[in-house]
C-alpha cells in the first residue's frame, strides 16, 4: 500500500499539469510515478498478495514518507537550477 500515496500524488499532479504546462510540474509528476512504480515492484518482489501488506497503516505511513522525500528532492533540483543556470539546458526547467 505504500505505492498508493505517491500514485495519488502523481494523478493529482497530472491533473494540475493539464491546466498548467509548466516543466517543473512535469518532473514532479514523473518522480511521483516512479515512486509509485517502485512501491508496486517492492510489494510484488516481497510476495505480498494483492499488493497489500499485513501492516497497512505502517505501509501508508511509508507512502507519505516516500512522497515527502520526492517533493524534497524535486525542490533541491529546482534550487540547484536557480543557483546553476547551465543546468537548465540539461533539465529543461523554466526559470
């Protein structure tokens, strides 16, 4: 279930991006989808039937931590692009 929080964040970001085509939201959306995919693969790897672990509350808490970590990593990337403008050409992030 840890994949549900980043998956919901990815879906929300997808809808937000449809009304606002800013590139930074695109990168955040991709990072959320990656976090959700990682969670699904982790559950399958550990043989958890129906992708639900025995301790679902702890799993949801992990999903929140994963989502916050993704947001923090995204903010670090945006900060670095502002401090180092030449990164913008590699990451395609607007100023």
